[in-house]
C-alpha cells in the first residue's frame, strides 16, 4: 500500500451512509433480492456514486461504502456454510450487562435497544459460500473506479473474532477450534479481495470491545483472549503480503459516555503482532485523543503505517480542518510523515439505515478531513 510520500493521504474506516433507495435492499440481507436485475443495477449505480463522492471530497484511499452489505458484520450470515438460524436467540443487548451498562444503566437502556438482527448458530463444518456476493461487490467497485483517479481502493471484511461473537458455536469441541475454522473459511474472502487488486481491511472491533462487554474479565484475561484470536486472524492472513492488509479496530459504541473503553496502552503491543501493513484506530474522540502519546513509547515497526482517526463518528460536531491538521501532525512528528494516513475513528453507517450521524454531516466531516490533510501537508513538507 502507498505511504504518504509527498503529502498526507486520506482514507476512512469503511461504511458510509447509503442512499434511501438502497437501504431497503440491503438491510434485510436478502441476496436473492440483490441479484434481481433492477436491484443489481441500483446497487451498481449507488457504488459508482459513492466512489465519485469520495473522490470529490478529497479522499485518496476509498472503498464501496460497504453498500452491498446489510451491515459490516451481519453480511456474513449469507456467506458462511455450516450455520442455521438460531431460533433460540431472541433480541440481544450486550450493552446493558457491560461495564458501560452497569455504570450508566438508564442511558444504555434508553439509547441502545436490543439488536433484532438474525443470528446464526454453527451446526456443522464451516465453509465459505459467499463467492457470488463477493464477486458482485468486487465487480461493482472495479466498474465504479473507471475514470476516477484515486490513489488506492480497499474492501472491508469482518474478522474471525467478530463472527465468533455474532454466530455462536454448537458444533466444534472448543472455541479455539471454532475460531480457527472461521479463520480458514474467511481466508477465501480475504484472498479474493487482494487477488482482485484491492487492499483488504480487516474489521475487528471485538478485539478491544471484549473488555467492555465482559466486566468479569481483567486486562490480563482480555489480553490472553486476544492472543488466540490474533493467532487465528494471522492464520487466515498467511501468505497474503502484509502491505496488502489494513487492520481496523474500534470500540463498538458510537454515542455514549465510554468511560470503560480499553486503553490503547493495554493492547497496542498485541495489535502490532497482526500481519498488516497499516493499523486503523480511534484517535479523535475525547476518550482517545490523548493516546497519540502512546506512540512515543511504542516503536512502530519498519515499513508499517498508522491510520489514526482524525475525525470521529461519535459526535455530530464537524471538526475544524486546523484541528484535523494538528492531530495529523502529532502522529507525523512521532512516527514519520510518510508513515501516517489520515482516517476516521470508525464507519459512519455500520448498519444500513443508521441515523446517528446524518449523511450531510458525514460529507462535511470527510471534507474537513481532506482539508486538514492539506494543511498538515503544507507544514510537514515545508522547504
């Protein structure tokens, strides 16, 4: 992947607001509906529009906004074999019993309703069967990129640990066997994205949200849990050149007090063991902006890139470009300007129809991102 050779490059974390006419097509996760000619054309057209919009807003490393998915994680329901609908699973609300929910029960009961998305349960050997959907998404992005001069393009794909959480195990004898089986199946998706000429971004919010969701677990417990999941992910990524891989993690909560977010200093050394060329993480919201200082004590391995969030999904305030520039410069002065790409804390529409940040605000934030990167570049490349 490209480094910021003569200016700070810009990107984001993946999901972007979908047009209203597309939301109904994707939120139910019905791949058959997507394959109908009219709907398929609507999706192609929407991907073309979001690629052009990203370029117009000054974003250098772009994706398809995850427009072909009902969400960044539930899309996997139709892409893995060995599962059936978990009829025993009712609505889930992981936040009420979390560290956050225990500290702010009234807030989380009011603002974080139980998820009603369909969950699956593993009842047989896991296989990858999402070839048609993946081929469609790759083709749509390739088509959309024609004539649009972007630096690079990436496609997000969910990590094994998030699938492990989303889809429960009733077949494998141990969780270790289960998560490695997921990893082996998802390897097909990761490799296909890279073989198509794109960067693959591994989305792994659970790596750091495990601590929030499990109040009984200590930091050391969470690190031990994470080491196994990182091993499984690295198993899935074997033989894929690290420079073709971006890794993204975040905290799962958008609007919230977030006083129990795991601190970067407690997990950063493990993150850097992931076979990736770049690491994307939250760095703009008030719970994590101070963590730029962590990189004064932690050496970024040679050849690696940081993608700190310099705009945030956790506030509707549009960041001033000069603030964005200041955030970029902090990282550039520590790890080197060529090793920084300016990004966002998280996606802006991780589930189809998300209304936390209005699309008009998202576009304003992305514009502030590119403007801030230009300001930072002028300072960092001054003669």
